[in-house]
C-alpha cells in the first residue's frame, strides 16, 4: 500500500471521489493519509476532516515548497495526487517525486491544455472551438504543464446548448470522478 497525499486548492470534488472510492475498497494499493491545501478556505479541507484524514493548510508563498517537502518527508509520502491544485510545482520539487505525481486535467490532452488552461477556461475553449467530444486526462506530472505521459483518458460528449458550467459538471461526473481513483490505483499498484 502506498502512502498518498492529495494536493488541493478548491472545492475538492475530485478529492471526495478518491475518499469515496477508498471507502468502497476500490483502491487496495492506495492509502490516503494527508490532504494539503494552499488555500485556507478550500472546502476540500472540510471534506478531509469529515473523512478523518489529516488536512494541512500551507501558505501559498515563496516557502510553500520547502514546507511541503518537509511535511511529506515527515509523513513518509510515496505518491502525490494533484486534484484541483492551483499552483505550478517547480522542476526541482517534481524531480524528487519523478513518476510519482499525477494530475487530472479536464480535457483530452493535447487539446485545451498548458499555460492558461484551467478551470472553466478549458470548457470555454472547447465550446468556442466547437468540439463534439471532450473529456478528462490523468497524466504524470513533469516540469512542463500538462505535458507529461498520459496515464488514462475518458471522453465525454458535448451537447447542444452546453454552457461552460454545464459541460464542466458533465466532464467531472462522467470522467474525472470515475477515472481519478482508477488512475491512482493503477499507478500506486505499479510503484
Ligand atoms: C477539476 O476540474 C480538475 O480537473 C481541475 O480542477 C478542478 C478541480 O475541482 N484540475 P475539484 O476541486 O476537485 O472540485
């Protein structure tokens, strides 16, 4: 079993999907022991607390990575899941966890990804381009944003009348929440 931290910044619905999957026994190689947020107000911290998982807020300043590195070493963390974590990690930090950090991105990479494509912007861009299929991708994190090896993808239909908000919800429900626990288990079982 791998000792895993989830890094979050916001609502934490993907974190919830992970906690629920663990509760159902669907991730036998995953032990979610720690949640770290760079946003004190993140609802994700509440979700962690409710699930009985340690939640830690680390101030989003220049010392963030130093503090995170110390905490992860203290807790003996093996693998990192980025689930709506709104901060780019440095190449140095990533090197220490090479091949052991995954991220979920709400599009089919290489479409609508990289710098500036986050949150609703991704879905706005998909609608503006008129794609009929979008989806989500879980990839290994490397120094270049959204450019690491792809671990898993799931397609989702774009429907007539979709707004960015409606599409975002569908992508979360049909792709992100289903796939992230599966991808976490897949990688944890390989490490
Ligand atoms: C998700 O759409 C995820 O793909 C993206 O940020 C959003 C986070 O949502 N990276 P939540 O905090 O998990 O609800």
